[in-house]
C-alpha cells in the first residue's frame, strides 16, 4: 500500500496555533498530498473557507539603491556620466583607472585609448578630448560646485573647433527632443558649438546649436537639442562641446535629459512601474545607506555636492535624494520605506530625516523641506533602522548586542520626532535576532530579513539541479519563517517580518539567475509562502527596480522587463486579497539539499485569493517542473463560476529563458479567455509556468 505523503506547506508553521503570542496566530491555507503520477495534479479550492484578515499589498514591493545603474542611468533619466567633471578619486585609486575605464570602454563599445588617453591629458573621467592644436586640459579646483570643473585652454587651433565629448546613448525610439543644462565661464566672450552626432563612421550631425559664453563668472546655460534624423535604437552617439576660437573655458554641472522625462525620471520606467501597480518602494539602500548622509541629497540639485559612494567605491551625484525619491513614489502610487544610516550615521541624523519628511513648518527640517519646494509633510510611515549590520562588508557592522543597543537609541530619537512612524529593526539569523528581541521587546515590532540565495553557486553547476534546488528552497521557506516567528512570538505580541531584499543572487547566464524565468518562479514561491503567513510577513521589497538583478532592464537607454517583473505584475494587479483553503495533490521530486535540507518538493504550487467583494476568485498555479507539463483537475467549492475564465500565463522556452535588448519580449504575460461549464475543469500547465485563472461568480448565486 502506498504511503500518502502529506505536509502542511504553509510551514507546518502555520499550524502553530498555540505557540507564541495569543494575539496572533499563523494560519494554514494549503494541504498537499503526493500524487504518484508525475504529470498530473488535482486542486480543490474552497472559496467559503477564507482568511479573516486581508493580505497586505506591501508584499508586492521593490527595492532600489545607489548601486551600479539602478538609480543613475536607470531610474533617473539624466544621461551623462560624471556630469560635474570630477576626478578619478571618486571612483578609486590612480592605479586602477586604466582597468576600470577599460571596462567602461568595452561596455559602451568605444576605443579604450579614447578615454584613458584623454584622462591622462587632464580631461575628466568618462569624457574625451577632441580637436587639434595647441590645447591643454585640466581639472580645476575653481569649480562652481564640488571639487573640480573642466578647464579647456586653446592657444591655437588646427581644426575648426576643439573641446570635450562623451559617448552617449539616447532613447531615440521614443523621444527626439533633449535639454542640455550646464554652468560655464570664460575669460573672454566665447562661442560654443553643442553637437549630437554619430560616434563613428560618417559622423552625421543629428543636432547642433550655438551658445555664447559671455561672462568670467559662473552662469547657467540651457540648450534645446532636437534630433532631426531617424536614428535606430541603441545607436552609439556623442555629445560634443567645442570652442571655435582660442581662449579658456570652464565647464561644470552639466546634465542632459530627454524632454519626456517625468519630473526627472525615465518615462518608460515610470510607465512600466505604474502599470505593474507597485505598492511599496524601499530606498536608498542597501549597503549604500551605511555611508550616506541624507542632507547631501536635498536642496537645489545643481548646488548639491558630488560625494564618494564609499560602500560601492564609486561616485554619488546626489541628484536623486529624499525629495526625488518621495516624488517618484507619489508619481507611481507606491508607499515609501526609508532605510536610515545606522552604520556610521547617528540617531540625531535619523531623527532629523524623520523631521524633514514628516515635520511641520514650525520645525527646523520641516521648514527646510518647505524651502526646498515641498511645504506639505510626506508622512512617511515605514523606517528601517540600518542595513545588514551583521555583515563585515557593511560600514559600521557590529555585534548583535551592540546593534540591540543601537536600535534602541535610533528608535527613541526617531519616535520622539514622530510617534506615529513604524520601525523595522535589522534582522537576519536567530543568533543575531536573539539579543535584539530580548533587549527591545516593548519597542520592537518588526525584523528585516534578506532572502538573497545561491550567490556561491559554481558557474559550471548542472542547470537543472540548481533550478530544482531553488524551487526546493521556496518550499522550505515556510519552515524558515516558522523559526523567526517562534523566536519573536515568545516576546512580542504581534511579531512582523519585513523581507526587504529578495532575489536569486546568480548572474551567470548558463545556470538559473535573476534575469531568467527561474527568478519569476522563485518569486512566486516566496510570495505564496508569505501570503500564507497570515500577516507575519508584512512586506517584501524585491531587488531591484531597474538593473541589478530583477525588475526592469535599461540598456542603451532602452527599457524592457525581466520575467520577474511580469510575475510581480501578475500578483499585484489581480483582485484577490483573502487567501482561501486549497487542497493540492501534486507530483513531487526529492531535492539535492544544495540550498535547503533534502526534502520532497511538490512540482505544483497553488494559491487561491478571493476579491474583497467576493465576486472574483483568483487561482494562481505554478508548475515548477523543469520540462514537463502537468495536467491539472480543478474543482471550485463554495463558488459557482460564470462561463468565462480570464487567464494570464507567464512562460518561456525553458527555465533559463530571459529577455534581451534584441528580443525584449521573449518572456511576457500572455492573456486569453476560455469557456467553462460548471465548477470543475481540466487545465494543462506547461513546464516552468505561472498561470492565473480568474473566475467570476455567477450572478445568480449567493456568496
């Protein structure tokens, strides 16, 4: 006789009705039975057995950080690199500039000698010299702002003009109009030619304007540039600023924006983010925040100092600070989650930040916010105190005992400014969490958790084994959540967990990674487990919004979604908010134990969600099988559907399928409708696929 394998997947967890606090229990909405037939499954969904509390839409959040091309050259629409003409010290030591600028040249597809040779002549990094004659360049400390400005001295010309240029890509697939702003001064009246042209080949002139520099004092100039010819997306172009006669010119604080920017942000990023119904956005880090002073990022943008991004050994333009982020949240309709610097920052700095965001006009920093153009308080509710301070890579990392004391100081300083804010303490593993919980049970409501897995996976690993191990981890995740719940519930009445970073931390293209369909399936598993936690997991901010793993990709100024973008969109735009009971009979496989203990793992995952008005029932089915479809019998209980079912399906050629610049929609949501007759149906789900079936209640029946 076959032994029937049953497991309460919502973490045998969620049967812990009697453990922990009496004020909160963890519910179970999924039972699983093993099906010996590898390609068949059964789903019974009970719409009349629903959770008492609705789930939070903060589970569908995102994370952004000043890292790589996440903010600058990602979220932010400004195109130029090193717009304030700073020296190499903002990126690294003089010993490594050739190597790192070589990486840049390879990425942009320009000769390495162009950027390295120009820097050695005195041109700011990522800018290049052009023209011939008796010309000298220097980074001059007599800058409009920050440390240096670009100085160009022409004593004689052998060409029509000379100056500086930068290789650029423009979003020409959607926009032809651009605005260049910069500060300049000159010893004598000087004419400049501003040109956008092809970088190589015949160097077509696509746009050209003339500007008169009329003062030896710093003045701001604005130039409108229009692309007058058809240009294919991803064409390498250059912006040139040239002098027509001998003289000396200084340039500083130069920006180039497409005219369709949305209050400084990339129009496509805004559009796609709004379409996906983003609920929550965490910023500004990440490791970045542990070396960040928020006061560097407020006030007029062109007067903010450029600083070093110390955690990531790069430059920070400070063009995107508190007001810009919160404005972005307003534009896309997301709730903000601010992480404060509890690394080398102070409780007073954090309290001042709370006051800047939430204080009235009668407060010092509330008045500063109003002076900066934002008289109404932002009323930011969620504040995370520190980032990964358990890690040696973090500025200000510490012991759990020291962090427990640090958390209390930050908490009290911030709460003294605004008692209504909700704080999240840095958490991670039980040995770290213990001292934080025990010291602060009365002032601790939520711990953070960073679920970033598989980062040490060898690139020559078997792709299928890695994929199945990742899927196994999502099935094990409820057990991990149980550990945190039990630890907190012993001391805290209604404990919460905030998963503030989430991704598969693999970048190798030959195995499952955060750009592939595997990330979407991983995301679905984690979201399902978190939904079943009955509110214990209060939020998830998946990494990241643009570039740096999941979400949107911006490459050569063209924006397109990764598969996980569509997975989040599937969850965040469906109408269901009340989890309902599901009994699932699924084929299973035995995991290898790479990322979690060896266990039997169901190939199928299922989530049922009822809309607030009870009129729609959403069934999300995830076939995690690497290469076989699963024929699924579905039975609806307590819900008589109408004859039409709306379907959304996310799938691809295989679990490594991904979108690329030249095939940006290879993996996307597929929409269709189908007809059914009664509360039972059969539906075949392709391998490595997420399907959302939305049933509408028959109007002639009662709830």
